[in-house]
C-alpha cells in the first residue's frame, strides 16, 4: 500500500505511533505474507492516515536524522495485524479440496458410464451376436463424436505429426485386439464372468514385464498374483455357463491391453496430447485397422440378416440399444483417460479394481445371472488379489 504525507516540516503524524530512529521499541514482526512497502513522500502540508488494522513496522529507511542530505522519501515495510489463517494456506486447502472433488467426480462418472455400457453391450449381443460389427460401431461412434467436437471448436483439436501416428500405431493395434476379444467374450458368456477373468490382467502385466522387458518386482507383487490366479481359476471351474471361446476372449483381451499399456508408455513420452484427444486419435486409428477385418470375418450380408431379425424380435428399441452401447463405450474410455491425466497410476489401478466390482455386481442383478457361492468366493478372491497387487506394485 502507498501513502503520501504532506507536512509543513520534516515530521508527520499517524493514527498509530511510529517510534523514532534508534528507538529500541521498533518491533519486527514477520508473518507468512510478503511485506508490502509503504512509501511516504514528504511534502509541505498535512494529512492524517487511518487504517482499520494496526500496522507493525519491520524496516524504516532514511527516517529523519540520517547523516548527509536528508531524503524526501521514507520507505516502510509494514504488515497488517491479522491473526487469521494465512492466505497461502487457505488457498492450498481450497485447491486440495477442489482436486479431491474433481477426482471423485471423474471416478463416479467413469464407473457409471462403464456399467451402462456393459449392460447395453450385452443386450445388443444377445439379440445381435456379431461382435466384430458391434466393436466397429463403438469405435465409429467415438470417432464421429470427436470429429464433431473438433469441427465445432467445442474441443481444441490436437497438433499431431507423422511421428505421432507412427508411435500410436502399435498402441492402436493392441487396443483393437483387446476390444474385439473382450466383445467376443461377452457375446459367449455372462458379463460378470468376463470381468472376473479380466481381473487377472495384473498377472499378464507381470509376466510380460518380467520376460519381455526384464523388469523385476518386489516379493509382494509376486505373492499378490496367487489370489488373482487362484480366484479366477476357482471362478472359471465353477461357472455354470462356461464357454471356452468366451474364456479365451477375455484372456486374449488381458494380454492385448497389457501390450497396449506398454506401447503407450514407451511411445508417448514427451507428447503433449491430452487424455481426451489421445483417446480420440486412438479410436480413429483403431477404427481404420478394425473395419477391413470386421468385413472379412462377418460381412454386410450377415449383418443385414441379423439386423432384421433383431429389429423384428426387439422392435425399435434395438436401434437405441446399439446407439447407447456405442456412445457409452467411447464416453467411459474417454473419462478413464482424462482421469489418468489427473491421478497417479496407483490410484487409477485402485479405481479400475472398484470399477470391475461395480460392473460384476450390477450385471448379476440386472441380468439375474445365477451364481454359486463357490463361484462368488472365487470372484472375491481374485478382486482382492487385484487390490493387493495395486498396493504392492511400485
């Protein structure tokens, strides 16, 4: 704060007494706030200063009586007496609470969207058992959403180059394989069973990292794999509607997503593309990879016949099911990548574990999937092992 004092002689008055130079009563008071200099320009006239809070002088420069030529400028460093919590601490607490609320919102949105996607995806696959086309439509919907967002300036388009797409290609290839394999699995078995098997992904991650990358892990990580593998095995052996194609689809999906994560970490270091745009580019490249394979594996003629059958059996609601599963697939993945931008990999792993629990429980309730007690025990052991793994992994 700056104050100008006009006086008729080299002295001034203030509502709070200021000690003279050399007095032992000058008090230096330091708080967490930075000192704000108060500059007094001494000119003929008089004025009084009023202030609601007392001012404590920490330093006075050239205050009357200095040797040599007297300066007309007096500089004081002052602090306002405020015994409340410092401003910096208040701001830190507000930011911390805001970040926690933001992360909580991300998690709640991520889990909700994932549950809705799995429900509609299973509904579509029950009526229209063509996982290759279903997977293609999911990627197409996400690509269209992001192209419209970029075109309308709702989202700023990423700045990419040829090198970016080269490093993204192996990530997109692994993502495509994992996406199709998981969809094939859910077309053959219950949603809950697919996600129980997919909870064994940490075991694949340790295996690939150990034998392909030469990484080592603490003993706690290896021990956490025991309940994961044991729980998944127990659940698989006791599954009432076990199907080998569905089981292998979930296993292949695990392996593909592990390689996707490895390629993503290696290839995207130093890239400035945000989580939302990164997944958008990943979806578009995966769509280009998947489309010719989907046509070769199933084909338009098969799709047309299956579509007519589904519409006849379900009615117009089937179209909305397809739209819902396609849109929600993109949204839940987009939010998960946005979450990964805001939180640590450890927190993300814990969130992913809790996501699987919500999907398994909700799918069992909605589809009334018969579950034996021993099957539920196996699922619980596998999920617990996944949680222990997320805590033990460095």
